[in-house]
C-alpha cells in the first residue's frame, strides 16, 4: 500500500508541476523525508496525508484509492450537489482549510510582534 500511495502522490504532484522541494517546504519537512513518502518507504500520518491532499487539491480518499475520489481524478461522472459537484465542494473545503491555516500563522506572528512592543 505504501508504494501505491507514494506513486499516486508523485503522479499528482508531477501533474501540478510541483517539485519535491516545493511539497516538502509546504509541509514543513525536509526534501528527504518527503521523498521517502513518495518512494513508499514511510507511511505519512493522517494529518500529513490530509496536508498533502490539500496542497495537491484532491481528497484524502483519492490519495489512498478510496471511493471518495473526485471525478476529474477517476474519470467517473460528477455527482451533482445542487449547482456544484462533489469535487468542487471538496476543493473549496480544502481551500478553506488552507486559508484557515494561513490565518492562524498570521495570528501567531502578530501575537509575537505585539509581545515585542
């Protein structure tokens, strides 16, 4: 399973023109640690797997080969959810998660700056 997961991650990363260094930097880990994930030498934690999926703009289920993959990843037709598809909802949820993490980083940095004053 680790090698298959690593292969899917690598293919998605390459399809988005990201380098291993880009991914490692986004995840806050070394390039070597990230490379081990893609080679299937280590299992990423669920949190790390969620972060990888978030960066790549896919669902965790699509990374692990589950049934929650979005249509553009599997070639299956989109299931409608009102005016948007499930993949669009998943993508928006991931973007919101990323924005919330960035906001939290900014809040932390602002709090540190206020303490210095």
